């Protein structure tokens, strides 16, 4: 298998129907992918998942199961969510075909997670807050909702057709490392007395937008060390300033 394909994980969150897990495994194998991960599935393993996998037993047998989303994303550098609707709380949303090249390119050297939400409601706002950006599958306005396994198949198919990037992007830090950096930045902002301004602003929303912005930047390990160093110097300077008073 191509390395970039092996770096892409299709992550199903809070899946209700085990048949969709099996059908998703089959869809991934159809398109040359093999990494299927589950977060808090309703029922797995199950005979039904095996029936729907039909020939993709190897994909199904290597499924990784996590009890919470944070654990599933800890080793991923790029997190992309799927949605059928857009909105301020969901961040930037693109038609899937417009960003498959970016996903394909980043997967050359980085672990990528593609998130699919629960069948009846999709990803929650808290779950989309973990994503760098969102993708949607253009469909009929009269009936835009797709079956979970169908959505997995269409996204996998589109990415499988993406052309090879001219120059692969550099390695970026994982979600776990990004979270640590972001928490230090948030604590520094609070210590500095930053407060959201305006009746339409709120701390949670601003912090979610800031985290998406930092995530989309694709921070390299060297850049992360530089930012940690800057934060440490500011923290040290503030400590000295307080001591002199």
C-alpha cells in the first residue's frame, strides 16, 4: 500500500449501526485504504459488521477502537470533519473535491484523520471544534443526508483520485502536541488579562476559532519549539515583572 494511503484514518464517531461499520470497511478496501477507527461505537465487534464487510475482513479485523475522541486524535497531525451543513460553529467548510489535493499532500508525511459522525445527527459542535476544517459532499437540497457508509465511500473515492503533489509538504506536529501548545497559549492569554470584547463574542467560540487557525497552519516541530520558547520567555518576563513590583 502507498504510504500516504496508510497515513489516512477514517474515524467513525458514536456509530449506532454495526452494519455501517462493516459497509465502511468494504468501502475503504474498494478504494485502496485500510485504516478504520471507531470512537465509542454502539456495538462492535458484531456478526452484522462482518456480513456487511463482505471481502474486507482484513480491514475489519484491524479496526482500532477508542472510548473517547481525544485518544483517537492524539497521533494525528490533520483532523478533517464531515458535515452536510455549514455554520459559524463548524468553521470553514469546503466541497470535498476542492480539498482532496490538500489532504492527499499532507498525508505524504503526516497522519490524517477524517471524522464521520453519528448516523442521526453527524458530528457535534464540540467534535467539529477539534477539526482544522470541514468537508461536505454536494447533494440534492431536497434530500442532502447520506448514509454513513455511502459518505465514507464517496470521500474515500474522491481522495483516491487526487493527483500526486509536486512537492510533499513538511511533517507537522500531532494533535496531541498541538493541544499542549494551544493550552499554553490559552493560559498565557488568561494570565495577560485577555477577555473577549463585544456582546457577540464568547471565550469558548474565540478559542475554538483560534485552535482551528493554528491547526490549519500546519505547524512543524521546529516552529512548535520556537513558539514554546516564545511563550516561555513571555511567562518568565511576566514573573520578573511581578517580582520587581
